[in-house]
């Protein structure tokens, strides 16, 4: 009997182990099936992705600089309650465009069909999957795109403005629209805007501007007052990308992925004899900073209320888009932050008219210190400049020259005093020498 009990117990243990094996196998199968069902066969970031959500590591420093105040463009902020007022104005602008009938083929059906044919490309332009039906997505593209081109045409006075148009006759709207349309999260694929623009041209009245110059004309006051440059041979991806390419203009830098050290502030460089000059009288290329023979030439830049938002979104765009290798705007922000260490530095650059602004010197000093927090500068375009500036600053002879010029050659009286002191010292030396020689004689 005892032997039978032992045998039964062993059989039960075997059966329990078999059940556990079955349960484990079934669990493994379920987990594998779940993972396989969620595996992404497509690359998570399509090659044409160019419109990105701002990562939290950048957003946390200045949330307001990345979110729209007035209008939603594209899917990321679509439907937000605080932005619904502009939805009615968008539809009114669409009515204005269609009502003019710029071409015989201009109809809502024609425009919708054109955008529907490029829907997948448009979806791939966004970093993340857009959870919208095809109908809602295409509708949003058409309405937002038509609003943008109608806004640009009205701004350039290529089409009539209504006297009761709140966009043009409400003072605060201009600034808000320029800021919102330059946000990285608030972009449309350029292909959409360009398609709608070309399909709504007046055939019998050629427009004086192509789309990009028209867009840059609209953004010019808020884009650091730089003269619009639409001749850079690069494919435009969206409005913010068009602004970035315009700012780069014909700028050519020497890119080096190497160690680079910060440079001293403007007032510290002044003490070492560095001279600062405004590069030209025109706002042509703010990035073209040079240093030669102790002279730093910096092109003028206009800094107004929305400048921080534009700067931060351009920098975020450089950080997010893997196709952007050279971080020109980030490099520029680093240099200006180095030069402006406090309000005294900011005031000096304002007095030199290198920075043109209505903001206070304290605001300017704070602005540049916030621009590139938690960013990575890949190819730094001012590596050679910082190397030369630091070498000049560390040369003691330049500092001594500056002290001599400041303390002894700054005005005629100080020169006369130095000459008199040297004369007295010479006479004293001669008298001492004469007395010594007389003594030995």
C-alpha cells in the first residue's frame, strides 16, 4: 500500500508539471502573438518627416514658446477649445478665395481632389501617426492651406481686403498670427500649400510673387528684420523651414565637429582690446560673424516680442530633424549667449546698433541665456572664430596695449602727463648718472 501511495504521488507531480508546462507554453504564445501584432514593419519615422512634436526635454523650459495662442494649423493642435474662434475666419477666407474664382477650374471639388491625391505623403510629413479619418484629414489640409495662401495674398495686397476683416484691423492679431504660423508644431507640408497656391492663381493676372517670396514678405518683420532671401537652392519643407533657409541665405561656414570653447563676454573682450563693429547698414545675413586682427564684425539683428519664440522653434527644428546636420541657428545662439553675459553686455551691443530692439537690456540678456537649454550642437559653425578670439584674448600684450591706450593715450592731458613723467624720469636718471660719474672722478 505504501508503495502504491508513493507511485500515485509521483504520477500527480508529473501531471502538475505537465499542466504548468502547458500553461507556460500558452502564456509564451500569447505574449509572442501580442508582440508580433504590435511590431512596426514600417520605419517609425518616414524619410520625409519634417514636422515634429517638441520633446519634453526642450518644452519644459518655455512651454509658451511652442504652443499657438490664436490659430491651429495642421493636426497637432486641431480642435483645441481655445483656438476655435479662428476656425470661422478660416472658413470665411476659403469662401473669399472660392468666390473670386481665380481660374475656371477653381472649385472646392478640384482642390479637395488635388490634396486627396497626396494624402499619404502629407501624413508621412508628421513625426507621429495622425489618428484622423481620411475625410477629416484632407478637409483640414484644404481649409488650413487655403487660409494661409489667402492671408499672404491679402497681406501683399494682391487680392482685396474687406473693411471688416478682423485679421487686418485688429492690432494684436498680426503679432499673434506671425508667431503661431512659425511654430514647429503648427506647420503644413509645403507640398499642400504650394499645390493650393498654384491651383488658385489668376491666369489673366500673373502674380508678382511666387509662394516663398510671398511668405517671407509676410514673416519679415518678425524674422529678425532680415531681408528676404528666397534664392537658396534647397527644397522647402514647410513655412518654418522656409524661414530657416532664408536666414541662412548665402552664408557659408566652416563646419567642424570638434572641441570648441566658449568665448568671453563683450565687455571682457573690450578689456582685451577687441573692437566691435556693426558689419553693414543692411539686415542681410545675421549669421555672418567674423573676427580678424582684433576686430569682431557682427551683422545687425532686430529682436522684438516674438523673437524668442521664433529662435526657440528654429533651434528645436534643428534638434528634431535628423536630416539637419549643421546647427547654424543653434551655433548663432551660443555665440550671442557667450557675448551677452549680463545687461551691461546687452547694453553695449545695443549702443553699437548690432542689436536693434525696443526691449530692455535686461530682457535681451535673459533671452539669449534661455535659448538653447538641453540642446546638442553637432557641427558648430563658429569653431574657428572661437579659437581665434580666445587666442587673442589670452595674449597679454593685447591687454597691456588696451591699458596704455585707455589710461595714458585716451586724451591730450593724459598724453602730456605721461610725456612730463617720462621727461622728469629722464632728467632724474641723467642727474643720478652725472652725480655717480662725478663721485668716481
